């Protein structure tokens, strides 16, 4: 393996490092998406509960 | 049960481009994230099939291929959102992201469907294995592009200036493909043979 085995004339070590950084970034995004999903699910459960209450008590001014 | 209903909604959204009733913001976000996560699982299946020539490569592909798909999408997305704003399109950003995620889901669904064929040819044919693996990627890309265009077209149907909404679609598809080419090169080897894509842009356009 010589010094320019990687992409674009860079060394393979450099290319490997770029891949690791990109993978870390992707993993962080995945974790953030998982958190966003949980929050959206809670929000939807709340909306469902509000809808059920509104249907059960249609005359309630609150 | 929530999961089958959500999968059913996801399939409806992917096949028809929109749901019968407009989903709430929370539901739309859930469906978008579900589409992306499901797409990553499906891409992983294809990765295992494409790398099945060795156990190490198959295991590495199980995370490499989904990561390549995710990173390509993340690379393309900001430009698509900026193009959406600059084109003054009537389509909302959440609708664009949702359509993008479901089209990626559709594309990876095609990849996963072709994964057994890729695996069997990979082990039984020296001529057709690699071309079939590469061909399945192009078929998936074409399918995803078609689904994306159709979903956006349906969302803006009846609104003034529908062509403005197609500009971010074109930009997203082009940038996704461009990023995919480089991330595939970064993550290589994904297929156990040298392909024109192992060196990214430089080897694809070397002539």
C-alpha cells in the first residue's frame, strides 16, 4: 500500500479517516432522528388523546 | 397495533405519493423518519447480499451500505431545501423531505427485492454477478427518482407554478447521485470485485 492508494491522490489512511468521520456524523444524525421520532410519537399520542376527549365531550367549552 | 398501520401508511405514501387524509405534522415526521429507517434496513439487506462472497465483507456491508445511503441523502438535502426556497416553490420543506425519504424507501425496497437474485448470481456466475449487482443499484436509483418526481407532482397538483417544485427534485437527485458515487468509493470494497466506481468520480470519468 503506497502513499496515494486513497481517493483523489490522498493516502489510504486519510481516506479511511474521512470515512470514519463521515460514519460518526451519520451515527449522530441517526441518534438525533431517533430522538425526533420519539418526540413526534409522544406528540401524536397527545393529539389522539385530545381528539378522543373532544369526541367524547363535544359540548365541553374547554 | 401501531407498527402495521404505520407500514401500511408508508407503503401508501410511497406508492400513491400522498395519504387519503393529510397527516398531522407529528404523523408526517414519524412517517418520514420511519421511511428513512426502513430504507436503511433494506439497504443493509442488499449490502449483505452484495458482499456475501466473504463473511467479513457481508458484515461490513450491513452497516456500510445504509451509511452510504444516509450520508448521500444528508449531503444532498441542504441544497434541495435551498433550491426549494430560491425557486419560490409552493411545496413545503416538510413535504419535500417526506417525499425524498419515501422515494429512498422505494428505491431501497427495489434493492432488497433484488438482493436474493444478486446473491445467487454472485455465487454462481462469473459473468453476470457483478453487472447484476451494479444494475440493481441503477434500477433502484431510477425507481426512487420516478417515485420522488411523482410524489412531488401530486403534492403540487392544482397549485400555480408546479415546475418550480420540480427544480429541487432535480437538484436533490443529481446531488444524491454525485454524493453516492463518492461515498461508495470511500466505503469500498462493497462488491468483491473492482468496478468503475471503486475510485469514485476520478475512475468513472477517467477517459
